[in-house]
C-alpha cells in the first residue's frame, strides 16, 4: 500500500514540469483499495488506481482533512433520528 503512494508521489513529482506556485494547495486522492490521502501535489489523472475526489483543490490541509472524514467514511456519523421516532 505504501509503495503505491510512493510511486504516485514519484510519478507526480517527475511528471510535473510546471513551476510551483507561491501558495500551497491540497487535494484528496483515493486509491483502488479505497484508502484516502491528503496530498500537496496535484494528481494528473494519469495515475492508475488513483482518483482525485472532493473539491478541485483546498487552500489548507485542515480543510482537506475535514472533507476526507466525510468523503471517505473514516469517521462514522452519529445515527440520525427519523420523524417517526424510531431509534
């Protein structure tokens, strides 16, 4: 699993020819095994088994991490009470 993300990082770094902007952006990626990560290198979309999810980009890592919890079901939401009073 760690090798996949190491390969992703290496391929993105090597494949990136654009200059790095002065401000940082963050992205959420999901691997084929459903593992989600927040990364600071934009996925190109050419990586096999890696999909960018969530917003186009996040201005802070904290905002991306907050969305990871919702998008990747890393934290179970509290059960909701329906209008019929069950639960």
